[in-house]
């Protein structure tokens, strides 16, 4: 949780004589630490999202130095909501430190109409804070549509880091989310973040406006860096089925692409679900390929969740759905082979490295579930 030592500790007044500088904060050099590696599940490089559309630089969030400060805590994630009013390409995540010392990681999470932090979109390297000042930490560029996002800061623990002091306000408020990160590891999604109106921290993002390139039009989807596809059953069927366990359905991916997320149509909302994709052994699901890290609340109608892109080759796969027996998923009339594991897991349990020991595969109706791909 945010250790809001919102004592107005430091007012960051730097006298700049004769320079005419309007921003008194020094930008220190940023050297990522090699001794603090990312967790294995974050180790794969982010996809190359460098766009062909580059405009003027913009900054959104708490850009101006706030009068107070607060101390972050190791393993705690602190995030501010940032409203992005136009399509941009994010190139850096940023904060203002009120004193030197410590290490941080920054992350960008997708928001939504509920003003809650959800899925991880980008993250920075672990960065040392050399002294007070403004730190704009580069990330692999990500294209954003207008909407709600969250910039989060985490203090990876080591012998020298017991928290990091950054700028904060004792008067200005906005939407803030709090969560917990494992040591040197960011969650790829927040299923149950604590989000509330609270004091703001000096967290913001740096990007460029999306503009038309010569002879081209603006991208139809600012988030897209390639064509989006959906593999499975995207319709809204008249039937329904309650899923209290895990069910896997065969699908075919017709070209090399990336897993970008999952979707489902809930005939009756309520309860939690999670989806994953597994390799095909020829008759049943095999090794795990990709999945949603945390269970998602199912609401009536179409639901979609997005994950960090994972490459997937053309071929046969199995799309697995795990439910908690609450609500119902749309069920069509297509007859397909459906496989269940011998031993069921709870909806909150992580996906195993391979499909659990097979229980049975029988013919049944396909459910309204699908894989989202992005080239």
C-alpha cells in the first residue's frame, strides 16, 4: 500500500539563476540495472510496436512537481489513473523523485470505463534513482487509443532499497490503485486492485501524437500494430451452458501470428472465468502456450481480455475455458470434441505448464469462446 507520508517534506525548490529555465528539475541519466533481472514470465521481449506515425511530444498525468512526497514500499504497486485524450504512441513512463537512492520499475496498465487498472501493456527496466529530479524512463513504444490508463511504480527490494520517495500531493486527488507485486516481478493483470479517490503522485507518461504519414491515413485502430483476428466461436448463440470446471475445444490457427487475448459471450453474467490455449497432441491438449494470468469477471454479453502478446505458429491448438459454475456461457449447435482434465482446478489457480492428466474427451456443443490474434 502507498505509505503516504504526505508530510510536505520537500518542496523541490531549485534556484536557477540566469538560465531562464522554466523547469527546475534536473533529468538524471538513466542506467538500467543489470543485476535485477525481470521475472521469467516477463523476460520475453515486448513486441516491436514502433509506429510509422510520429508527431509532437505530449505528456499526460501529474507532470508538474507536487508540493509534498510519499514513500513507496517494496513489493507494493502504486498507480495513478491517466486519461489519454487522443491517439498517441507512449515512449516513456515517468516520475519525479524527491530524494535520491533506491530502485524502481514503472508499468503501464490498461484502464476502462470502471476506472480500474487491468492488463499490463508495457514496463520499464529496473532503474536506479541517483538523486532528486525528473526521470523519464524509455519503454518499447506502445500505441494507445484515447481512454483510461494507469501508470504504476514498484520498488524492487534489495539490501539498499526500503522504498522510494517521489513527489505527491496532500491536496489534489484523483483515481489511484494499489496492489502487490512479487519480488522483482510485475503482475500482467490486476484482477482485484484496490482503486479509490486518493492523493495523487508525480507519475505520468510521455508520448507522441499519432499523425498521418505521407500518402497514408491514420491507423484505424491506434492500438493495432497488425491485423486482428478471432479464432473460435465469436457468435452470440441462443443456447447456454454453465461451466463449473475446465473444458477445451479444438481450434486451427491458419498463419503465424501472436496471441493477443481471449473472448467469450456470457449468456448469463456472474462469476469468474479464465481462458488459455494449449498445443495439440493429435487427440487432446498438450503443452501450455498462453493464457490470462488472472480470472476475469464475466458480465452478460461479449467479454474480452488482452494479454502481453505471445507468438503462436500456424497449426492446431486447443482453447480452454475454466469457469466457477456461476453464470452461463453461450452455447451453439456446432458439435466438436470437448476435453476435460482428470483433476479439476479452481478458477483462481494458474494454468499448468501442460494440460492436466486427461479425464475424458467426448462430442458436445461448442461454446461461444475465441482466441484473439494480432499480426
